[in-house]
DNA sequence: AATGAATGAGGATTCATTCAT
DNA sequence: AATGAATGAATCCTCATTCAT
C-alpha cells in the first residue's frame, strides 16, 4: 500500500512544482489572457502559495512567457508532417492539416492565449508577447517548408503569400470555432482550407509556367 | 435665484461627455482588452472624473458594451455593398472587400477589441461579449446576403460554409496584420481572399449543377 | 449639547482628511524613516483606509514629500529672528538659537526624518529627499542672513564657512540628543555653539581687518 | 566513501563566505539603512543564497550588528592618536582629526549606517542599534582621552562638554558632506573644527584658572 | 449633469525566515 | 558548510464602485 514514495509531498521538488505552476497557468491564461491571469488564481489552482511561484519565475511576465514556450513545444510535437507512407504530398498535407486542427481542438489554450497576447498593445511590450512572436515565427517556417514541399514549382513570393494566407485561414477558423463552439467542425474546415490553398497554389504555378 | 440657465460652461452637456468617454474607452479597450481597461485610465484619457463615467454608464461592462455598439455602427456604415454603377456583382464584392480592409486599417480598435472579447472565457460572461456576438451576427448576415447576391446559384449550406470561410479569412488576415504591421497589405490580401472565395463559390455551384 | 456639527464625520471633507493623514505620517516617518513608514501603518494611525491615502497622495513618496513640506513650514514659522527690542544682534541671535533648540526638542520629527532621508542613498532618488534638500537650502539662506546681520564685517567666504559650521553643529547636537536623550540640554548646547560661532566670527573679522 | 576531503572547490570556506556576506551587507546597509537592507539584496550582491546567510548569522539584526562591529574595528584602527614624533599635543590632535576625516571620506558606510540606526526609533530596539551605541561609547572614550591629553588643565565637566561638542561637530560636518558632496572639504573642516574646540578648551582652562 | 472623497477587495511582488538535504 | 525550495505575512498600489452633494 505504501509503495515507493514518489515524492513525499512536502519535500522540495523543484521540477515538479514548476510543472504544477505551469499547468495551472496555461489553463488560466488560456482562458483569461494576460491581464485576466492573476497570480492568486494560479496559486489557488496549483496549490502552491503565491510566493512560491516567485521562486520559480521572476514575475508574471516571465511565467506567461514560460507558459508559451512550453505549450509551443507540446504543440510542435503534435504537428509533424506525416511520412511518405501516408501517400501523395497533398495527402500528407491534408493529414497534417487535420492533425493541427485536432491539436487545436484538444489544446486550444496555446493559440487562444497567443492570439490574445498578439492582439494586445501596451506601452511596454511584455516579454511573453515577444516569445509568442518568436515561436510563431518558427511555426511559420515549418509551414513554409510544407508549402514548398507540396508545391515545389512555386516561386518564393508565392510561397510566402500562400503561407500567410494558410495561417490566416487557420487562425480565423480557430477564432470562428471559439465563437460558435462545437457547431464548427474544425477538422473539416481545416481540410477545406488546405485543399483550397493547395488548388490555388497549383493554379499559381500553372500561371507562372505560362 | 439663477433661473434655468440653458448652457453655461460647467452646466454640462450630457451627450458630449458621453462621447468623450466613449472615445477614450474605444482607444483603451481596443489596445488593452477588457481586463486591461481600467476606469481610471478611461477617466484620465477623457478628462472626466471616474464618478462621472458612472453617471453615464451603469458599470464597466456597460461602458464596454456601449463601445462595441457605437464602433459597430461606425464600422457598418463604412462597409455598404456598392451600387450597380460599380460593375458586375464580383466587381462590387471586390470593392466591398477593399472597403472593409480599409476600414479595418483605419479603425482597427473595433475588431481588435471584439476578437479579444471573443477569445476570453470567464466564469460569468460579460454583457459586452454578448453584445459583440450580437453585432457580429448582424455583420455575418450582411455578408451572407452579399454571397447570395454574388453567387445566386449556391444552396444555403454552401452559402453558410462560404460565409464562415470568408469571415475566418478576414479575421485571420486582420490578425496577421496586427502581428506583422504595415508589411501586410490588407487591401490586397482581402481582395486575394475575396477572389478565392468567389472562385470557390463558382466551382461549388458548377459541381452542384452536375 | 449637539452644537454646530463641525463635520458630520462621514461626509467628505478632503482638507481635514489630508491633515489627518499628514499628522499620522509625520509621526511615523519621523520615527521610522522612509522605508520604515508603511502605508498600512499610516492608515492604521489616521483611521482612513490605505486606498484613501492614495486619493490624497500619488504615492508614498509624494506623501512623505508633503510631510516634509508641511513640517518645514511649521518649523520655519517657529524660528524667526527676534525683533530689535530683544537687544544687541548677538543677544537676538542667542535667542534665536534657543528658539531653534526648543522647536527641535518639541518637534524633532522634521529634522529626524530629514536627516534619515539625507543619509540614505538609493538608486533612484526619491522626490521626498529632493524636497528636503530644497527646504534645507531655504533654511540655510535664512541662517546666512542672520550671520551676515550679526557679523556684518565678514566677507562672503567667511559667511559661508560659518554658516556651514553653524548648521553642522546644530545637526550634530541634535543627533547627540537623539542618542543620549534628555541628558543633553539642547538649549544650553545650542547657545554654547552659537556663542562659539559668534566669537569665531569676530576673530575672523578682526584678522581680516589686519 | 570519499574520506575527509580537506578543501576542494565547493567544500566551502566558512570564514571567507562570512566576509563576503559582511562586505555586501556594509555596502547595502551603509546606503539604505536597516529597513532598506533586504537579505535578498545582500544575497544578490555577495552571490551566496539567502539561506547561506542564515547559516552564518542568526537573523537580519544579527547580521547588521556584525556589520557594525566589523566596520567599527576597521575604523578604530584608522584613527589612532599619532605618536610623539608628530609634534605638540595640538599638532597630534590635528593630525588625528585629519585622519578621522579621511577615514570617513573613504569609508563613510560605517558612520552613515550608524547615524541612520541612531535616528530611528522603533517599538523593539534592534540589537544592531544597541551595538552601535556600544561602539560609539568606546569611540567617545577615546576622544575624551585625547581631550584630556591635549588640555590637561580641564576639569571633568569641561572634558565631557568639549567631547560632546567635538563629536557633534564631527557628525554634523559628516552629514553636511553627505548633503553637499565633494564640495565640502571634510579634512579642512575637521581641522577647523579641531582648532576651534582646542581654542575653546584653552579659554575654558584659563577662565577656570582665574 | 457632475464630482470629490471614500472604500473594501484584490493586484503583483518582496519580506524575513525555515527546513530537509 | 551550504543550499534549493518553500512559505505566511507584509509590502505598495490599483481596482471597480458608491454616495452625498
């Protein structure tokens, strides 16, 4: 019954505490945004006193930046381009689109928080916002690569345009779902979007060839 | 002793004060969101004491709801479908897309605030959020009408799908611009988007006809 | 028995509240210095909630600066140079020295706080410290005038030197009393000091004449 | 397993750590006073974690008391009465005055902290304050001895008076310099003061002889 | 129509200190 | 000899709101 005593509750375990705090913070920040996330609320949710949060993070901004960093890693892992066995390049892109949609349905906090952060404009830009832009940039490069891979005939300007458009559609559809709830089938919409972007790309390449 | 004094410096002008408050509130709420908008900040920006704000608005929530309502009206006026003299239905839709883009560039506060409001999730939904959903619904109907007008052959499901997609693209591109600043030409992107939606509609109609 | 209802307790009376806050703040800051003066303590002593203090003063620094300003005025009023009927210039200076000593015994808070403020060195100089230096400068000019009046033969360099020395002695004797309590007769020491400074001045003037 | 490891990187050197902590503490306490000195700040400055400070010192008060003790020793060493080869008793006292002035210019932290401590009045007197009074008392005796040595004809009351006055002048001039910065030549002022005290002593002795 | 003053609740953050390792 | 982690109490200050005038 006693088993191997995983942690002994009261004995200092920095790593685990840090995770508990981050878990609480994602949940709250993902729902309430930067200003709406109070340290007291995070403290209440993770069970550690507010002052302990300050042992692990310099300040609220640092905490939220860490939230972004961690959720991005999780998210990134979930959205790899599938291997060749998955079919044609388009097939593989469609599967990826579905995967991204699914990950956004299951863990919407990352993008929700990110979008709120991005929309806000305050006198002194918080570090967390900068961090979101950074990871966002990485994500964008990932998508650019996929576009280049699926539509190799496109020139760089077209790749950039399509990528921008692809991301905009994804963000917009995500927002739509936040509005309308489950009535929006995000997977379906993402695939619709992906096909449209693909077809547009094909047409652009064709026009270029002429 | 003094009689009914019609105007006179401090004798107040309710309407104007209300406008001043709203002007301050749009600016702040459009940049900082709901939680980030403090009555004190609005008071400082409009020059009226906080207590005066409470004379005009029941509470903070009421104020922000009023902000949404007013900016929506302004916005709505700016985005009429142009008259017949503007050319074919598609031409007219393209002009409208450009107009919407321009209005978002000039007055981004309305949509920025709306999106922040929509993304937030809090225990007791604020009235301002509901109001945003309401006006958003009106806007959606407007766009549905345009879709129906431009692509009369489409069935209702397709109209809804296209409308959803059209709005998503618009939101997404707006967000993109908030990220990347002026480097994104919103008018151009909106027209790109409009054409794409239109062509998709045409293809859907053709498929249906078969 | 009811009398003319001076204030009605709960009805807003800004001026009086401000005084109550300042009264509390002098007492505490005069004993504990800048860092030792907590808003909560001031609040407890004056009976107004902490948030009310912030209605009257921008922040703690502003409050303490106001404390300095007000106590300086009080102090200044107490230390006029007596009129001619008081005797020779020296007699009058001696009386003034005694008066200063008495005022410091009765209300030591002003100087005690000021000295603490002056001794502290922090990254960003608080406004209250600057204010103390300002009023201190005024006080110095006052004393310079007295020196000039009592020892008209002195050149300006000598006036400055004697003034510096006079103030240093006053400060030092005050500190001494803070150490040793009532065992130091401040009035007596101030007069001893005043006479010494005077005699030195006389000797300096004589030397100069040669 | 490892045996008694004599030194080895992290094997700690109690004495040195203690010194590092004290070094950091003098600097901070000398600038910010008792309340303004936080353990966290000392920790940051000396590089050791806060908990290590508590290994060396019982509590903050104990730390500051130790600061006083150590700096007093340093200070005391710097201000010996020069030997006979330095000239007449007055010459020697003048040299000593200059030395004291120099030591205060070079290491003002000791006296600055001490004066702040002395001026503060708090409910439960901190041990550090008591310690300052103790060392201050030792310093006072030293000076009394010098006065007695330089002016052997004086009675005890006069010695005490002159000593009090001498210290007051020293403190006051030190404070003056804290106010006005380098524009006050402390060495010069201390010698001016010393001469004045000496001459006063001579006159007092003469009066007594009569 | 407007406002000066007040206020309790809550905001982020720092404090001195402890304790198991 | 030292330290990572934790913690309750206190810090300054802002919040939305009220109310008598």
